[in-house]
């Protein structure tokens, strides 16, 4: 209510001020009639007066006298008195001589003559006021005829003051009067420049081809510093009246962008008070700089047409702000604020210039939302991509993203230097797999909450493509871990919460970890050292080297650098390394594998192997001997392209079955097959696998042999036999001899994905199992680029570009509303409701 009252008081006061400029009849009381002696004796220093000397008034002079009398009230407001001097008949002085009578009017300041006007130039009140003020403000209002004159004035004003440039087709018009009255009021604030040259108007770059109408340009020279560039100009769109000029100058003097931190309903600015709308650009802390530039870009486009405010979602607790990126407040009382989702700044400008656009945008959004909901309800059960289906089904759930820092072009490089280890998720807010991974990422953030030296962050590549290109992100989503001042590591594993958490925690430890004493080495094999990894289940691998095995040690160190984050590797090469290796019946160089907290340590001799050979061996040996197959670890075993001997169980397998299968797995000749088991309660998809193998669901537990990579034949272990090592080996011999009949044969077509783009297993296989999971490098290294072998696959070494230590200078803002929500230009419908991304 106070804002409404202030607006009313302001408008009323202004109207009172402007009322004085409207000439009225009956101003005869203000016209003084004096004799020449009385007039000249009454002149005061600094006071201006307009005098008309006359003898008996002739009929031809009567219209002029009426206009002079009518202008008296208007001129009085500017401190100019109007006097009719009655000349005696016998007076033939300069001013009362016959030849001058009724032909001229004289403007004095004190007793000094400033200008004499022919009476035919003072044909009405407007011409009288305009010419008198023009003469009085001769030193304040510059008149220019050429573009060079205008540019000289501009250059002199740059960095100091702004300029008001007006074109009027002729002097003495109502528009000329309005300009001069504005110059009288604002001449001490802005430099006024006037011209009547139509060619000069065209030379200034005015879009208007009609030179019969007056024009006014506000030139923003105070902010300009480059002499080679003209001042930015804002044209006044209304006709030249005193009221409109005053309004335009008030708008030019208002802040370009107003920052607000309160409910938009309570916000009042000069734009609203002057009857213009106010556009809110909704921002957030992480993208403040980009949003500020966007708001300034919009403000320059709408200058004089609407105000622009930057509203922070972080400071105003309104849920609707999370679902919109632009708001529009009109000056009309009782009209609610419109909250909208716009694609780019062009739509914001159109929104202001075309009032019908608001209703159209809202109707389109409502129709799109209804159509989208209808399609989801009808087609949710027939999605081609299960990831898309899952995201679509659960998309209304808001993700807890508070613990994940949002990075932008401005904050990316500085954030990497603030924390010892920064984890960055590069994703696209509209893409289903990215959103699915983001859910796992939020769970990882919750698990690692409070972990010192680890910062979880994210970069929306749809908003910040420059960052992702510079960081060599070629597919989405991608996770990289940046070490402060050193190197980056790319994650190539499964996207589950447990796998991501394990990778981040294992990446904190040097790989290989150099151990100084035998006690440390023994503690490492028991899983007690380092202490921060004691809660994570993993196989400990310890390389033991003597001083004479430097070549093998270097290969081991390189393999550890490649496998960092996926395995834990230690290295012991002290003088007593021989004693440690003899304890486990091996000689240096050797690899010790400790499973189940060191209760079982296996020694493997290392020959003259390359780093790649060690990577292959370590990846294989670090897998469980008799693993439980899950959706997460199945690709690791499929990549060996070996037959599977799977024990399907409805729950945990018995201790006897576990013992017998483990004996079989340890004794398998030359690792000819993968012995494993699958818990249908933990991995329900196994029931679908069994239905594909057999016509009817078999009784559990059931032992199955299947070779997916050669023939696809499925064999079922006889249910009447007990599951023992001897019985299984005997059965396998019959299979080898061709004495068993397969229960079914799988065709290759049955296992193909619906589309080639969904052949994720082929993408994994294209990476080749023995190749590194990731590579890392130190800053300053120059990587060698290799093209991928197939879609989703990598070549032998995946290098990463050196990380710049300084952020690049941010360029000019785009025309997209990138910082205000998901980037909206051409976005997919799937990301529409994830407004917090």
C-alpha cells in the first residue's frame, strides 16, 4: 500500500510541476506595461526579461501581442518576465523608433541585450518559449550541424557525463520547446545537444527513415572509454513532450539491473511507478555471475521499455521460483505476477513488446505439460530404453542436491584448487542416463558427507559446453577426479552408488602405496593399513621387489597408476623384502594377493612383464574365485568370454555347496570357465534368465553350464546328484565328450538390444579387457589423442588434456538463459520437470 501511495504522490507532484508549462488564457495579469524609463530602471542583474516596444498597436500586431501575453505565465516559471513597453510618440530611440516598432522583441539579462527576435519567429506560445530558452541556454545546449561536431562532443564527454541528443525538424515547434524545457531542468546533469539537420540524424545510425518527426536519443557516454567507439544510445520511443522526456530521463537514470532479495509482490521500482513492467531474471548463488550478465544483456535491450531485476532463489523461499526462470510484474493493480519458463532472451524481449505473448506462452506450457503427462501414462510400459523409463517414472521426485557443488565457467578452475580432491560429474540435465547417474551421485554425496579433502561437484554440459569441451569430455555422463595441482583420473566403472563410493575412496590412496616396514606390509595384507580403507571390502595386492628387480618394479608402478581407484596396490622393496617373500614361498619379484582380510594370502611370481601384462593379470586375479554374480559385476566376468558354471539359488547357498564349488573353482584347469553363483532374492533378474534357459522354472538350487560366446548351449546338472566337486567334474567330462543333451540352445538374436545404440556390452568389449580402466597425468603433460575404436569404446590409452591453472576470460553472455534453470534452448522434454538441475 505504501508503494501505491508513493507512486500517487510522485505522479501528482510531477503533474503540478508540468502544469505550469501549459499556457492558459487570462494571463494578462502577468504582462507588465511600462514606459521605457520605467522598464530600464526596473532591470535587475541576472534577471531575464522579454520586452516588446510599441506605439499605438496596429491591427496587424494584435495576434502577436496575444501570443506574447499568453506566454507570460509559461516564461515566468523559468524566471523570465514579459513586458510590453509603451513608447511615447516623440520617442525615436533605438527601441522605440518607427522602423523597429511591432517588428522585433528583445531578450535582456539584466541590462544586457542577449537576443533580438523578429516577431514573425514568435508566432505562438511554443515558439516564444522555445526561442527564449534556447537563447538563455546558448552555452548549455550545443547546436551541431555535422557528424564530426557531434563526435567531438561525445569524445569530450566519455567517462564524465551522459548526453541527450535531440533532432527537431525546425526551431520554434512544440518539440523544440519540450527539449529546451528539459534542458532547463536537467542541463546540470546531462549535456544537451540539438540539431535540425536531417542528414545528421541519419548519420547517427537512426533506424527511423521519417525525418519529419522529432527524435531524442540518450547517449550513455559516462560508461564509455573507447574514443573509437560511439556512445551506446537509447532512443525515446514516445513523441517529444516535456512529460515523456522527463519520464525517459528518469528511466535512464535508474539502475540498469536491480538486485532484489524479497518476494516479487513487494518489489517496487521507478519502472513500475512510471507505468512500465518489471522483468525478474531468477538466479542462484552458483550461477550468479552468468545470470548477472544475462540480466544486463536483457536490460540493455529493454531499456526504456521495462525494468530488469535479478532475483536470487537462495534468498527467497518460494517454491514457484524453482519451477520458473523468468517472472513478469506489470504496473496494473491486482494483476498477479506471471512466472514463466522461457527459452532465450529473445523470448523475454518479445514478452515485453507483445502483451499477448504471455498468455500464449502459458497456454503452450500447460498444453505441453498435459500432453507429456498423457504420453507418460499411456506409454510408460513400452519404453525402448529401461533407463529412460525409470527416470520418466520417478522424475517428479526432487533430488537432494544440496551437498553437490554446482560449477560454472567462472568457478570451475578455482574450485579445483580449493580442495585436495575434487570429484566432478559432467552430465546433461535433459538426458536420461545422466539423470539416473545423478541419483546415484546424490547417494554417494550422502555417504561421503563429512569426508575431509573430498568435494563432490557437477557441471551441466548443456549449460556450460565450453568447460566440458576443454576438459575433453566426449560422452555423458562422465566422472573425473581432480587432484589439487597434479592430475585428473577418469572413472570407467559401473554407475552404482557402491561402485562410485569405492572408486572415490580408493582414489584417495596412492597406487601403489609404498610401505616402509614388514609390519606395515603385513598390516596392509590384513586390510588394516591404510586405516581409511579398512571399512571397504577389497582384495589387497602387494608387490615385493628386491633392489635387482627395478624393471619389474617400474612396470608395477605404472600398472598401479593405471588401476588407481579400482584396486588397492602396495609395494615393498626394502632390504628385507626377500624375507617377506620367502614367508609366502615366492621369490622377488612377486605379487601377494590377500583376500578376506588376509586370512588367505596367495603368492604369484612376476616374470619380466610389461605394465599392460600386469594390468591384465591384476584385474583377473583381483576378482573373486567363486563370485556371486550381480548386475554390477557381470560385465567384468563376461569380458573374459569364457563358459559360465552358475549355481542358481533362492537365497544364500549352503556351506557345503559353497565349499565344494570353491574347491572346483580353485582347481579348474587353466581357468577354463567361470564358476559362480546367483542369489535370486538379491538379483531377481535371474528368474528371467532361468525362464529363458528352460521351458518351466526348475527347482532350486540348480547348477547350469552355459557358453554364451560359442553355440549358446545350456546344460542342466542332474538334480538327483548332490553338488560335489567330484560329481561336477564327472559331469563336465561328459559335456566335453558330447554325451549330454543340452536343455536349450540360445540364439544370438534373442540377446540383441532393441537398437544398436543400446548395445552397451559391445561398447564394453570394444575397450578390450586388458586395457586400462583410466589413465592419469600430471599437469603440463601433452597428451596424444587417439580416435575411439567403436561407439562408446576407447583405444589403448585414454589420455586427458592438461588442466589449465587459470580460468579463461569469460566472453560475452549468450542469448540463452543458461544460469537461471536448466539451459532452455532446444531442451528435451525429459528434463523439463527437473527444475533444480
